[in-house]
C-alpha cells in the first residue's frame, strides 16, 4: 500500500452522524497527511461537509439518480486505495463497491444498519464486546487503515457574514454570558415538552441569573412562541439561525441544552458544555463522550428502542423539569473550557 493512500469517506447523513465521523477524519489526516481524502455525502448535508477542513473534494449524491453514472465515473477516476463506509446501508456499501476502491472497509453484520451491506466490504470491523459511543466505533473503523486516534479539535469554515450576523445579534441583546436551548429534533419521539423547556428557561433566568437564547431552524418559530408563553415575564431571546451560524454562537455560549439532534452534537464537537435530554436513543452510543457533561434519561424496559413512533405515549421523555434543572446546575458548577474539545 502507498504511504499516501487515496481514501474515500462515505457518510451521506445525518448531520449528527457526520459530526461523529469528524474525529475519524482527523485520525486519517494525521496518519496520512499527504493523502487525498474525499467525502461522499447526500445533497441536503453537503453544506456541512463542505465547511469541514481537511477534506480534498466533497462528492455529492443527488436525489435524482440520473446523475449517478457520472458520479461513479468521477469516483472511479480517483483510483482510491480505501473506501470507508461509516453508514452501513446497502446503498452506501454499494457505492463503496462501485467506487472501484481496492480495499472497502465497513462494519460487520452485527454493526451494519442494513443486511447484507457487509457483503460488499473487503474488510469489516467486528462488534466490540461492550457498547461504545458511535464516535469511537467510527475511529475503530478508520483504524483498519492503520490510522490511530489523535487529539481532535474541529475545523470549520464559517463565512464572515455568518460570524458578523451572530455577533450583531449578541451585541443587540447585550449578551456575553448566556445559555442556549435548542428545542428541535428530527424525530418527534426525541423532543422534550416545549412547556417544560419554557419552565426550565424561566428557572435558569430567575434562579441562576443567566439569560437564555432559544435557537430555532426553519419553520420552528412556533417552538419559540410556546417556550416564551411558559416563561411568563422572564422571556428568553430568540435567535432564528442556520446550522452553520450555530458554530460562532456555541463558541461563546456558557452551556447548550437539547435532545439527541444535530445542534446538540455540534455543541459536543465544539467542546461547549452540554446537558442532553435523551429518550428513545442510547446516551451511551449517542450522548456526549465527555465525563463533565450531563445527560438526563429515564431507563425503561423499552429504552434505546430508536423508535420514531411510540405506543406508550413517549413515556421515556416524561422527564420532570426539576431533573433537568439539577443537571444544568451540576454542569454549570463544573469547570469546562474549549480545551475539552480535545479527546
């Protein structure tokens, strides 16, 4: 094998899972500093991968399959030594196969998300005897190339316009020390009650003396209104921002609170202290990997079901405000800085 092998990373989605792959990218870049390392991603998530430093070319998989033959020709032209499928779908495994990479790496049958994705791989990473965070699993998979774990600090390219916008919002609200609440979530089963978020925001403002910023994405304006209604006279600020605009905002935040969703994982990657509110997904696999952070979850017989619907009225997310506020107070009492981003 060449000392500078060509590597294709395959991780199409989602935002959180892409973020969990970045330490593996750092390991590969450290082990093979002169290598060509490309990334294949779905169109809707290409904006994030394109903002990550250390990637040579971002290849985009369009929803319209008419462009697939042309994409495959571009991939095969690179003559990759490795394709690494961090997603474990039949589709992603097949893309690695058709890329023409000499060695195709992926998860074993017990770890791959779809059967029989593992049939397409040259080498597979076997399931460990204990549960690991998905970030660690990704680093283990990258390790099949010979790369080892290195200290990681994320690199993102954020436009000056986005940075200035966030700074102007903070200046307008006179905010220098604040807590961020991100109430959204891709699955309804992963979302905590908006009324409880409102009650929590009120307690942070009145009892801890810290202002609260509620961030929302497109079409999430009603979320802020519901939270504000529960706050009474102690109103939080509303920052309707894009995903990449969260980066300069989180870098200045004292704490970020949210569920198992992309913005929460972004805060973890950036090293911003977090409190996570978890329900149908495993906090061991998907939560923060830093011991200083706090995760609030109820253990039930059906825990970690990863269900997008629930027959028990989403009982796992029936978490009282007192529990989350106590976690916030504990996390605020711990020392934490951006140096925690190195892991």
